[in-house]
């Protein structure tokens, strides 16, 4: 006689993960670079700590200096030393020792990320899943945040990833090129934000999937899911999408913060 597994109804546990590498081809050591006197990784963590939907926030790093800073400042930190190609690969490795149902990947170079945007992404993602609080589960689900591009300079910036959506607000493609092409027409452009949510099953799957040509050429990790036929649910948020990719971006963030004080 075969026993049927029993389902349990409970609130899902949601953990925020902040990958923070020291090495960077464009800006080495940026997690500890000061922004108005405070290290960037501390600013990111403080913003994420304001998110009501997250049960906990953990920094993931492969560097002694970042780990030491986090420990000295009571910031939860997990060492992930494996050679991870992307931040999502680092998250996938980390969850081997973290118990949760859903994981939110927050970029360690977005020091002014809006806590409300993270909350909105989580609530929209879980709101689209009628079985989000029923366990055990085995569903592969991926979500991502985006915002409208209203700055022509941003539109043509290769460090800003653009996203094209279908009618159901699912991602069709991500590119560093301005997409879509508007032949003699006006239209809207959207920026993909470095803010992702995964079911545990999806994150476990990610590192098992081979990286294919589009991901390698665009250097956009979520293309791995699209190339393998998985859908990505997009949520529009009001975040300013201000990240630190190069040293010059520090001043842009400081100027933004200084304006908020006025």
C-alpha cells in the first residue's frame, strides 16, 4: 500500500540574499567603498532590513575583508568560496545550508534600493501563486523586478539591462542593447533591475543548467532560464534603479542621497 504525502499549510519562509564579491572587472572592492562615509554593503543591508516580507537578510561573500566587516557590524554573513560565475550561482550554492521556501536575490551594488519595491515584488509573486503556502512543493518559479526608463542616457548605457515583456508581463528577452526597436513610433522602454525572487526549486535548478550563448554574449544571468524554456514573471516597481558599476557611479549615488536630505 502506497502512502500519500501530506500537505502542510503554513506561511512561507522568505530569505533575502545579497551576493558581495571583492573582485570586479569594472570596480574592484566596491562592497566596502564609502558612500557618504558608509560602506556600500552596509547601505544595501540596511535598506533590505526594512523589508517587512523578509524573514532574514544574509550577505554572501568569498572575501575575508567583506566577511570581517559584516561580522564586526552584526550583519549576517555566509562564506561561499566556490568559484561562482554569477550572483545567482552564489545564491544557489548558499542555500545548501539555508532553510527557506523562497529566496530574494538583491544586488550588493544597489545602495539605495527601495524596500517597498522588494516588498511589492514578493507580494506580487506570492499573490500569483494560489499554493504559495502549501508544502511540500516542487514548482519552478522565477520573478524579477523592472522599472520604466525615462532617461535617454540610461537607455543607451550598456551597464543598464533592458527587458522586453509579453502581454502577461513575462520576460521575452533581456539585452544591454536598447530594445525594442521602434520604427518611426514612440513607445516605452524598461530596465531590468537586479532584484530576483526564486522558489527554492528554481534556485536549485539554476546552477545545474548550462550557460548558453545568449547569457554568455549579453552577460545577463536570467537569460539562462529563458534559454532553457522557463518563464520569468515580471513586476513593475518604482525603484530608481541606481547601481554602482564603475567608480564614477559613487558620486551619482551621493548626489541622489544629498538631494533627499534637502
